[in-house]
């Protein structure tokens, strides 16, 4: 037994003793859950337990000869100096946030388009976050800047302690490259801020007792003037404590003119109300609750619909449509402005992206999970669409759009093709490839195929398979199945990069599942697996696993599953419902205890996705799949690797902690690693990302590529513990 494992074992014994005392304190309150003490994020017992678990896991995985190689390969790819520097198209030039081995926390910098076109662009530093962190002795993670149009000189910079969602907001002058003396300053919190003008903000934040929802988000919006203390900010809107949150609304055109202000009230995660502040008083818009104001272009207000809407007897719009109305007419009477159709999806289509240039609307549209880009122009009372001739059979997304001109940048990617960045100028009809990601792995030996599996209710569920060209279809190919399946988020092709180097190059396969609950086919695809029907997502995932085995692409001995957040819940449900299908499970920053999820982190904000366990009927359907409650004696689980972060203030680390603790109580093998920093991404910088990837693929290689039988691996684990 090596020294690190021995010390971990001793610490584990000490931790168990103190933890037992904590269990005694909580037993009276919750006799059915002996691990409530792990919900205390910074509790001494919980942290001691996490450190002990970390030592055990690192002792095993980092001693594997593959770990160091995987770590160095991942870090080299992540920190490559010739990787693409993605930019914004601002009025002061092309701006980028960059991290590498020297700039671990990153620098905010800018260049010109001509310089960006060159092999070695010349960059001007705006803000050095590494230097700032040293000067202020803070663990700063940069979370972006909100700059005031049209000049875009003054910016509200968000700085997070270790990667948490909660951030400190400070005013920054990017011409002077310094924080504004006595400028706007908002202490740490989960907050949302919008500029009205250089001396006025709309702010939603914690204003004191009784101003946060159950999910921990603000529901009060106030107007804050320059030099004014927070205590004197003027309240403009108040939602309800039962809401998910409320935030400011500022409708501004490409030239920086403000056309309306107000508030957005999130009644649920997917239901909103828009309230405009007008001279004659506040006005609640008569939009459907599942609708989103998307922005302004060509003197038109655009709205995305996530449910069907019939604003009048002779006009009806389907879910997933994009509609618009005349801005002047809308401002005069927002309750009676007539809407017209911009885009309506077909049966296997969905609107995946929407961006604005000075005069144009750019849409990216999915057609059977294949994406294309179009320019939409409003002229003489109608919208016309023109395709942008980007490479086919790729995923296309807008990475930047200009307010000053009709120019945009696109990222074009696929699983095996390195991502490229394209520059589009609609005025001169120019399309130019500017940058390409350096190849991270040898893709010549793999092929991408799209298949469909039949779910329990007969629905066809698409998935993408990346496999070796010479695969024998004898069930022997180690395969990782990745999924998410929630919140109408789509999983689209992207270059696999480190995954290709650490996994595919070993002759393995990788699968991406397009499950119901996601957004690949629009709102209906999501709503088919929501609330009472959430089990549908797990059924789809299991159906794909069975299909992979049926096709003899892989076998249960060689099949692993991977997912994070909602995807971690997905993996937890899969291995508790059908553990015999899998031999590995990578569970990242997961939801796991679904009977207590509304009491942990931001969980209450997701009731719209899962339901509320406070109500018996809803509790019943949640309990039926909640992984924590469904870890039971008598089953053998595929020794999962569970990863989380102490600083994750979105999905509470207790979900992962309690999953590991319960597996230990059941005598089941597992691996657990809790990064101190990183927030919901579980990594605050490239070094931590490389470590996470190395841990994951060392674990996956041990479980799925090793010739040792599973029973021997379990005996090895039992001996260490």
C-alpha cells in the first residue's frame, strides 16, 4: 500500500469518527438519511470526508501509468498557443479572453481584424486577471464584462471567487484599462445588472432579508444611480418569493438607443412575464408565458415562442416559431401590436441560434440534428432568407456579430474535423475562413455514423456514433455513451479534441445521444420528457445503450456512460435502473438526491423540469427514478467515478457526496473526487480541466479497456479500502 493511500485510510477513520457524531446530531431530524451532514458545504466533517475521499481516488488513479500521459496530453491541447482565439466584434476592435500556461486565470485583450487574419496577431492587453488576483490576493475567476453601448468604454466586470455563480461586479474603463475610482460596485451575489445609461443601472440582487426566492435568486429589481448607496436604490419591480427569479429588461437597438425598460419575471424556469415601465404605469405584456423577447433589428421586435400562441382569431403560431412586430407600433401600444411570422420549424427542425448585426438577423437552424445558417432581412413588409454557404454536415454557430456593420463570425465544427472560424461580411458578400484549430488527434482511423434507437414508447431516438473504421462488431469495442436530455439543451457535433486524443486514439468509440428533454427537435422534444414524463429521458438513454449492444458495437463489459449536471442525474438513473448494461459511469457535478434537490443550491429553480417533491403525486414520480433513493442492497453497480466541486453554488456538492457515501455504506466500489474550486464546471483553469480529463479517461481505460475481469478489479478496490 503506498503512502498516500495509507494516509487516506487513516484520515478516513478519523473522518468517520467525527462524521458519526454529526450523524447522531441529524438522526432525530431525518432518520431515513444518515448523510445529511454532507450537505454542510464548508462543514469541517464534510470537508474532512471529501479530502479523505480525494486522497483515496488520487492514490489509485494517479498511480496508474496512463494518468500522467493523459494529463500532459490534455494540458498540451488545452494550452496550445495555436488554438483558435475566439473574438467578439466590438466597436473598439476584436476582443478575446485568453488562458495559457503563463496566463492561468486569463487576460482580456484586443486586436484588429487585419492583425487577427495573420498567423501571429498582435494583442493589446485590457485586463490581466492573474495580475489582479495577485495584487488583491483573491482567487478571481473572470466571468465576463457587460459594456455600455454605443461607446462600449465603461464595462461592468464580473469576478467570481473560485468559479462560483455568485460574483462581484465592478465598473471598469477599458480605455484607461483600470477600474473606475468610486465607480459602480456590487458585492458578491447571484445578481443581474443592465445599463440604462452611464449613470444608471437596473439591478436585481440580494437587497436584504426577504428579497431572495427559494432558489436563492433575486426577485426585486431596483434602479441604481451613480454614487448612490445600495440602500437608496429605487425599487421598480417586485416579483414573488415563489418565483424562480426576476431580472432587469432593457431593450436597446444596434446603435445603443434604449426603446423600453422594465423587468422579466421568471415564474418558473420556462415561464416568464414581461413588465414594461411606462409613463402611465407598468404594463404586463400579453405574450404567452413560454415566450422570450429575443431583441431588436430593422425596427422590428422579435419574440421566440416555446408554445403555440393564437394572439387573435385569425392568426396562430406554432411552438418553436420566431415572430416579429413593428417596433414603433409596439411602443405605442404593446398590447395590440400585430405579429407576423419570421420562421416556423418543420417536423424535424428547430431554431438553434439567433444573432443580430446592424441591419440583419442571422438564424442557425437544425434539420435532423444538422445545422445551417441563414441571413434574414426585413424589407417592404416581409422577411426573406438567404443561406450562408458554410461547409455542410457540420455544426454551425455564431460566435460574434457586429453592431456597427453587417458582419459576423461563425464556428464550424464536427466530431472529427477541427473547428474553424469563418468571417462573414454581408455588405460585400464575403465569406472567409480565418482560423482552424490544430488537429488534436489522428482522426483518420475513425468514422461518424448516425443511428436511431427505438425507445420504450416506440419513438425513434437519434444518436451519433464515432467508431474505429476497422471495428469488428463483436461487442469488444470500449465505448463511452454521453448524454444530457434536459432543459431544451441540444447536443450538437463539436470537435472532440482531448477526448479524441485520450480515448478515440486508443481504438475506442464515443456516442452522443439526442434524448427527449433536449432541444434538438424544438420545444415539443423537450416537453415530451418533463415533469411527470421525465422517465422518458432515462428510457431513451437506456434504449441507445441496448441498441449499441444489439448492433454488437460494444457489450456491457465494454460500455460506459458519462454526463454532467442534468447529465449526471441521467447517468445516475441509468446505472440504478439498468446497472447490468454498464461497466463504467462518469458522473460529473450531478443532481442525485431528487427528493431534496429543491433544498440544495439553486435546485428550487428547476421545479419546472422535474416537479416538486413537496407534493405527494409529484414526489411519487420523482422518487421512482431518484438515483440516491434507488441505490439499494442486492445490486451491483458499475463502480462510478463521481466528480464535483466545493464551490459549485448551482448544483450542490452534497448530491455527489451523498451518492459516494451511500455506495460506501452498501459496500459498493466507487471513486470520488471533489475539486475545491471550479464552480459548476468543476475546474477553474486549464490545469484543473486537464486533471479532471486525466482522471476520467484513466478511470474509463481501467474499467473498459483492461483485460482484468470486473470481479478482480472489485477485489483490488476492496483491498485498498
